[in-house]
C-alpha cells in the first residue's frame, strides 16, 4: 500500500513515518509476551494495533472512529500496513488489545518504546532541565447525588453477591431495588428527602451486616466495598443522635476523597483553585522545556494526599540519572518535596507559596529574624523572644511575645489582632522554606530561569488536552492512565518527526526536519 500511494501522503507526517518505519518502531517480538499461547495467533498483528492506538491517541478518536479511518483513509491504511481493500477489524479488538497491555508485565511499553527512541537520538543529551505540571481531565461519567449512589451501590451488591437478593427482599424496605429509577417521593419536600436518605443508609448498613462470611470474587468484593464507602461518605448522625440508634442525615460539607459516581469509583472532586472544581482525574507530566518532549507522565485520581503534585512529581523524576534543574509551581514546593529533591542533588526552581500576613498588608513570618539554631526570634520592632523546643503532633516551635510588651508598640496594628500574647509559630524545616522564598524574591538568575523555562510545560499541557482530549473516554485509573501514556507517546513521536527523526543502519537519529 505504502509503495503505491507514497506521493499522496504528506512527507514528514506521522502517517508517512509509521508507514516507513512501523516495523522498526514496533517489531513483532515487542508484543510476544502478550500472546504466549502456541494455539493460534492474534486475529490482527499487534504491531498494526500499536500503530492504530498511537494514531487514535494523537487524533483523539473513539474506537469506532478509529476503525472508520482505517477503512476509508489511505493515510491510516499506509501507516498501519493495511491493504487498499482491507476492511480493518471490529472496534472491540482495540479494547481487547488495551486490556492485554494493561495486564502485561509492561503495560506502558508503547510510551517506553518512544522514550527509548528519544534516548537513542541523543536529543536530550546535555539538557539539564525538567518542568513539572498537572492538569485536570474530566471523567467519562455523570456525577451522582447521594440517593443515586446509595441505590446503585445496593443494587450492585444484590446483583453480584450470593444470597444478597434474598436478604434485601426481607430486610431492605426503603425502596424497591428491582424497580428502575429513583425512589418515588416528593423531591421538593426537605423532610421527605431526609427521611429517604435515613432509610437508604439503614438499608445499606443492614445489608452489609447480614451478609454471611464467604469468599467473594473480584466483582462481588468490589460491590461490597463500594457500598460500605458510599453508605458512610455523605451522612452523619442525625440531630440529637449519638450515631448508635440508626438515624442519619446528609452531612454538612464534603468528605475528603468523596466518590462522585458508582459507575467510576476512581473519579473525584478536583479543586485546582478555591472557587473552581471539576470531577475527574489529574494528569501529571514532566517535560524537557527546550525540546518540548515529555519525559514522564502519570494519571491519578483527582484528590487525596497520595495523589498530590508534590508526591507524584518525585515519581516522575525517579528515572533521571543525573542532577537537574527542576521547575514547578507552588504545588510542588512542599517541604517534603524540596527536601527529597535537594537530597537527590537537583537544583530547585519551584515557586514557593506566598506567606499570608495575620493582618492584611501587615508583617509575615519573613519579617521576623528567626534563628532556629540560636533559638531566638526578633520581631520587626527589635524585641527578642525565646524559640521553644518542638511540640505537638506537628512538631512546631513557638515564640511568645508578651502582651504587655507589645501593648505600646507602634507596629502592633501591622503585626497582630490578638488581645493576648503575639505567638510566632515555626514549622519543621523552616530554614529550607525561608531560603526558598528569599531566593525567589531576590535572585535575578533564579527569576530569569523560572520565567524562561517554566512556561513551556503549560504549552505541553495545552497539546495534551487539544482536540477535546480533556474529556476522558474510559472509566477507572488504569485504562485512563494507559490512554495518557499513549497520548504522550504520540505527541513525542510527532515532535521527534518534526525534529527530523529517521531510522537508518538500525539506528535512530535526527536528520533534517521535513515538517
């Protein structure tokens, strides 16, 4: 096919590159472990499917749309090695291939293969910078309210767990769970809604308590665990209840790491700012800002301390084998992240979070002369207080300026609103964070590097979500993480092609760019 339509496919495009170098990029042995059985072979060569999912991720298409392109577009046929009259394959084969990838020992092998090409070209040789960032990706499901989640979770247990159906029929009376739709109540009646939630939670807890001890399969165990989470995340004991009489109400506020849908239990409320939130996942990436190549990516649920940028960012840099200039915004500038990156020998260009003064426009912690080694704190007026030893679960240190000493101070209005002692609280590793703030505010070299090399990662994020790719197509962390790696691999491949990527004498190298 490629030999007959070479002139019709734009030189320097991803299509032309895959048509010419697909076998070198995705050799058949690369996927041998995914099909270990000697009985038969895959209905479609895995290297063809690998090329298809790269193009699919690059163009942001569904499985059905991808197969339509393979059937009707000469560029896609040439890139994937299909003949002119080939009708491609059923769209479900792409899902089957992704599941095989996810269950294999190397689920991200397509991204890893493109990363090996990057290393072979030497394009990152001598490049000492990595910029970190994250973005929110919208989930593929509808956000559910508390009632919908409770009903759906109870139905799942009835459907998946042996003996649960009989127990629900006998003991669960808040709703007919065999009937589709929501319970029939007057939804604009606040008391009716509260009574329904109370009854549904009671049904859930009774069902969980009555289930016999037994070995459950994966689906059944997941259904039971999900019901336990949903039954407790949105409710609290009712007024004048101690929590032991089985009376419940919708809790005030939102639970941390709240499940937003039983259809995708991994999706979360994500707050990127105080006033704006989305439901979905976070995509984390590290990139080399001069070439625009993505060096590592990871997709996680959108909330939770284990999924914070500063934690995931450390993992994105774990494979780097030399000290780097690490650039990032305030999300990465935590004490723990700074300590770990500094210990690894990296040079930090992480924007510190600004300090908030007690009084608007007043003094911050940096206006006090704090000597953690000498155990003293000197206020802006020049008075000194002793810095006490660490205490409490957070191991904080405190200095107390007596109220009588501060009473006549002309700077008091800028210092505190307290009627009693002025207390200065020092967190662990104060010196590390104070030095970071000082350098960011006063070092022109640091400021120039941050302004020049931090913005390119925002452009990489824009590439990542371009063409509707902010909306995820799959449910769950694992399949969406696989998609993210394929998307990053496709973007890197396109970037390398634009830099002149070619393959000669069994070697990848960059020549003269053709596109």
